C-alpha cells in the first residue's frame, strides 16, 4: 500500500469519527434534561417510639403484640440482629415475652424540584398540556406540560396553543414543583424483664393450692371431735343381731314358765 493511500485512509477515518461526534452532539443538543433540587425551608425532626412484645417466631417473620393487643407480623431480613440487654440476638434467639422498643427518627425537608428540558425539532402535536416534537433523528418526543410550567420557543416565552404542526422550534421547558422529602432511620433495642415477670406469674398460677397449717391451739378440739364421731352408728349398720337376741330371750322365758307350772 502506498503512502498516499495510507494518508487517505487515515483522513477518511478521522472524518468518520468527526461525523459520529457531530451526530452524538446533535442528539445531545436535540434533547437535554437537567433536574435541580433546592431546599425552601428548615428541616423538621420527629421521633416516634413504639413498644411491642414478642409473641412468636414463624419462619423469617417476627410476630409481635402491640399495645392494643393486636398482632403484627414483621418480615426480618437475613442477618438482622436485635439488641436485647446489650446482647445482639438473631431472630430465632428471641423468646416470647421479650419487650422490643422501636424508635423511628424522621427528617422532613421541603424542597423545590426544577426540571429544565431542551428539545430541537419540529412540532408534531401541541395542546394545552402536551407537546410532541419530532426530532432530527425522526423520533417523536412527548412532553407533559403542567400548568405551572413555562415554555420558551426560539428564545421567546409563549403558550402551546400558538404552535403549529411542522413548525421548526427549539423549545425550553422549565418546571418547578414543590416536594417534601422524608428520611427515616429505625433503631431497635429490647430487654428481658417482662419475660421473667411473666414466667414467674405463670409458675404461680400453675402451682397447686395448699391449705394453710392450722395453729396448734385448735388441734385438741379437732382430735376431740374425731373421737366423739365414731359413737354414732353408721347408716349402713344392720339390726338383725338384736332381733335374734330378743327372740332367744323370749324362748327361754316361755320354757321357764312351763317348767314352773309342771312343778306346781
């Protein structure tokens, strides 16, 4: 290959790269969008505290009992740890009755979001709230225009109803919208105190009731009553032996009377 041919090839390659760069630059200019945020007021802080009691563990869910008595299931991510009296316990190391204290720190700040969109092409469709532009790359870009947005066409602020289809424009759309941004951080800790109290109360409930020991002064009276009680025959005793004895006495008396008469 000759030196002239090499130079020509290098020149054509450089020209092609420049053309590609121009195309990308044209696309970047044809459609640009920037978003800015600006805080408009002081930040506000709020702390919410919630106490819950561990009810039971089901898989990777922690079921807790709220203050009103209802149950709530919370999905716990793998590796999550709970600070219980200084010990870092896993989900399955928690025991029913443990008290969990959850503190939620919320930071709220008001901001204004400013969006600037620049587009270059021809008007495809225009309405009071919508603008569609066909770019030089033959793509249709659709914009939703809020009521509070401003639009500048060819350097002059205008309204959408003045635009006509096929009109070549360079439009700048500026939208400022108020917004509230909230950031939350949750910290949890707990203790075992209530668990011990519940276990002791449950043990007291399950213990058999024992009668108190009577004072020593009342024991003689109880013994006297016990000795007097057997003198009364039980209801199940039979009177047949007494009847038989009376019959024998009667027979003996009749025999005695008869012998006395014979002797006379």
